[in-house]
C-alpha cells in the first residue's frame, strides 16, 4: 500500500481594492507631547534629594528646571529620562 503525502497549496493572498477606492495608508505616528514634572515626581523618579539635585543642577550635571509660573518650577520629563539613561549606560 503506497502512502501519498498531500501538500496543501498555499495561495498568495493579495489585497484587492474596489475600482475608484483608495487603499488605506498607515497613519503617521502621534508625536509625544512633552510633560513637565514637579519636585515630588522628580525626587521619586531619580531617588535624589532636592539638595543633591539642585547642587548637580548648579554644577551643570542635572537638567535645569523651568519657571512655569511666578512661584512654580518644573522639569521636562524627557530631559530627566535622558539624564537617567545616561547613568544606566555608564
């Protein structure tokens, strides 16, 4: 008794577009908006005390805070993330 192996045919699937209709294109990626973070969040993210961060900032070794109102300053989150990534890389 002979055994035949049946190999299923693989059909090439092509996406057809009805006449007069346009093929959908991929949406462009949404640009990430910058986010400002306040003192408590920067302390939580970095693990550094306020005094240490301000000293590093003064020495140009930590991102500078931005004045966002007369009595309020904050840091740009992407700058804090980049600073951390630099430390992780060595």
